[in-house]
């Protein structure tokens, strides 16, 4: 199952409130890049009928069916990468935190990903 840390949940709620996206879910997606790595994306969106719907630490999360296998066991965290530089990172199942994980944010209010 996909999860998120309390730090990520708090930041998502802050971003949603600042962008008037409180009534939208956080859509999370993943795909294989040409080099074999996994690219992750997220943004605020309306839930669709066939989405997996999760309520994690007060955050509504939706994942479309094709993305679910790549997100299984993945953790979304919000961390300080360097002093004063905070960002979301996706940690794949069984992996150590990797600040180099590719993250793209879109869909209403998560464009900066940071605080």
C-alpha cells in the first residue's frame, strides 16, 4: 500500500489550504522512465470512479489503476534536502531515502512542491 509520512501530510494540507484545493484529492502517479528509473508525479485532482481511494493522515489520496503496482509500498515524505531546502521525495519499497528521486508536481497548487 502507498503511504505518506506525517510531515508530508502536514505539508500537503498547507499547500491545499494555500491554493484553495482543500476539496480535491492528492493524485499520485508513477511510470518507468526510458532509463528504467521510476518517475513520480502528484497534484490536486478530482477522484475518478475507478481510482484507488485512500485517506492517509487526513489527506485524501487517489491513484489510478495503472499506477498502483509501481506505487505499492512507496512512501511519500517531506524532508530537508539541504539546510533550508525542503521538498517531497518518493521512497520506493525497500529503498533507502533517495533525494535524487524525480518528482514532478502539477494539477493546481503543488507546482513548487516545497514550503
